C-alpha cells in the first residue's frame, strides 16, 4: 500500500466521522489508559510483556513463513482471553471490587440503608476505639482493629472467633492482652459492633517493597487495606505507635484526637454527610467529653 492510499483511507475515515464516534474513541482511550496504569502498578505487567512477546512472535513467524511456529502461536492466541482471565484472576477481582467501591457503585448498587441508630453506634464505637488504642499504646500492647465498610470481609471473619459484642475498652484490653487465646490476630468490626476476633488477614501484594522496619502486624494491615476498603488500625507492641492503613497506604503517629477525626470523616461523614455534618460531629463529641 502506497502513502497515497494510506492518505486517501485516512481522509475517507475522517469524512465519515460522527460525534458518537469521537465519544467512542475517547472512552476507549480512557479505558486503555486506566488498564495500562493498573497493569503498571501490579505484577500483571510482566505477564502482559509475555503476551506482547507472543503476538510479536506470531507476526514475525507469519512474515518469515514459519508455518509450524505460526500455527502454534495462532492456537495459543485463540485461547488468549481464557488464559488472561485465569492468570489475572486476582487482579481482575480487585478491579471489580474497586469499581463497586466508587460513589456510583456505592449509591446505586447498595443493598443497605444507613440509619440514625447506626450513626449513634459508630459515634460511640469511635470514642471507644480511640480510648482503647491510647491505653494499648501506653502499655505497648500490640493490636489490630479492622473496620469493615462497603466490602464485606466474610473470608477473614471465618478464620476467627465470632463475638458479636458491644465494643468497650475492657473488651479490647482482654482480647489483645498477651498470651490470651484471641490476642494473635485481628478484631473485625461491623456496624459499630465487634463482630469477630483472632482473624487472619491477607498478605500485602508487594511484601518485598514494604519498609523492613514494619512488623507482621503492620504488613497484615496493609494487605487488608489493599484487598478491601476497610480501615485498619495497628498498635505497635515495640513502640506503642498507632498507625492506620487505608487503600494500601499506612500512615503513622496517630493521637486520640487525630484518629477520631479520621474515623469520623471516613465513617460517619461519608455515611450520612447531609444529616450529620462533620463539624457538628466534632462539636458534639467535644461536649460529650466535657460532660465525662
């Protein structure tokens, strides 16, 4: 094909281009961009390089007339979609989970309704969580508290012991006290209640890239936050430092006030920001503490 033929083909395509075609191309380009961004941040990048290598090998062998190699690569690529689904199953699952955690997915595909009672439960639970973490920090008692949000943590709950108890400082103290049956593992909270204890959490995706100074408790917190939208609080038994993991990122040096502000903004404010503004929650909390 000559350059003139290519030019004529491009002009013909442009002349028949409609507005809906532009939207189609832009949307496809955005999907490709998001796919490449996702691949770059996961181990799927190496697998994609292998697939590209096979595709290039197919065209080269076809150009050189290597019939046997062309046939083998052709048959391999014919089942490529199934292979991709099998190889990328963990990554595809995380993508779909993230899509479900977006505002659109949360609002239009939610099966539950937030209530004033649930808000009150979380207000009380957040106070107890903050006070408990401060006490555990002062005694350098290791702790791991997972706050479930949109993504249900049934797989992790099944590994622990069901409690379904109201939260209290005494309960957290007994659970995480060293050498007790439930201290080795994480507490999972749902709807302001302590649902289960001694639960095992998944490992982080890129364990080798995490700071070597972080212990197994902090690594488990990062792993859980990577696999869900949960808020994971970790108290170090070496330093007593309070850390929080969200979306695969861990931040440290939390005080009671700083932790309370974070939990209210992420749980109460997002659950019902039109009924209970963040500033009203802070002021009501301050008044409650003064009364105590």
